[in-house]
């Protein structure tokens, strides 16, 4: 199954994440707290918490910060009561955008998100206006040159839904959210290291933007991503030089 070129966009996103590790600590701490609050502090029985801990370790978050964030979720330490909220809208060229937030003040958060959309040429929409354009799934991305046959065998045997070969040679393994951890562990055991692995909102179609439109869209995405309450930004936009 063929897919649009992904590798440059994935590498750019990873680079942006590496540049903002301080912000990453704050966001992951919130995710750890909420995951522990909803599912308990034992990662063996809380898949969402396991994923959050994996993210924390990937950015070298100190062990004590991880433990303290979990304790805030379980009530062992005092902490802020965060709520999860999602906003949907449109960016440049009609590209769909979804913004996942964790906040202790929804009025503040929606005002900041609306302002970012408006300032950079987008529009905040109603709930559900673009959600149907995305699939909630697990996604693992592998570098061009990865052995497709061996990866496909390991992934499908572990319960993956699909293995996609992109135009640039990179490979994507798609799973249900429930099977993500099992598939990730199975392909890693088989010797494959994903460059990017998370439960995400994968666009079902893409809006390719070039030139000035791509620049404007990047500014909108950066403005949303810079907001303190924002955890993740998903878009159907594919930005090309």
C-alpha cells in the first residue's frame, strides 16, 4: 500500500521536539499525572501510563520528576487538577487541525487557541468539524531501507492492522490503540527500531502545501504548539519546500 512521502516531515517534527525538551518535560509531566489519575500509578496495569513513561525516558526526563508527576496523579502529592479538552479547526488551504490540551482553566485555553488560529490565518471550528478526517491509531515509522518483508511479518503476527510503504521508502506500521504496545515490543524484539512511535490521530487524507502556504501553515502550527496548555497538534497538512 503506497503513501505520500513522510520522512522529511517526520524528521522535522522530531527535530522540533528535541529543540523543546523543557516544554516536553512539562507536557509529559501532565500526561503522567492524568494517566495515573485515570488508571492508577502501576504502569504494569495502566497502558497509558506506560506510554507516558516511555516518552519521559525518551527525552531523558529525570526519574524523580517522573515519580513526582505520577504521585500527583494518584493523590500522594498535591497537584493541579487537569482536564483534557480537544479543539478543532482549519488552517491554511483548508487543512484540518486538531489540538489536544490539558488545562486547569478551559476559558483561558480556548481563548488562547482561538487567538492563535485567528492571528495566523486559520479558523477555530465546532466540535467534530474535522475529527472524521483522522483515525485514532498506533503509528510506528521506520527509516528508508528497513527490511519490509521481515518488518511486515513481525508486525502482522503481533496484531498490526497494516504496514504502509511510503514513496520515500519509509515504512509505517499501523495498529489499534489497544495493540500498540504489544506490536511495538514485538517489532523491537525482532530487531527493528522505530524512529517515531506513538498513539496518534493519523490523517485519512492529506493537504499538500507548498511555498508561502507551507510557511504560513508552519507558523500556525508553531503558534499552537507554543501554548502552555497544548499537548499535541495534529493536522492533515503536509508541508513541502
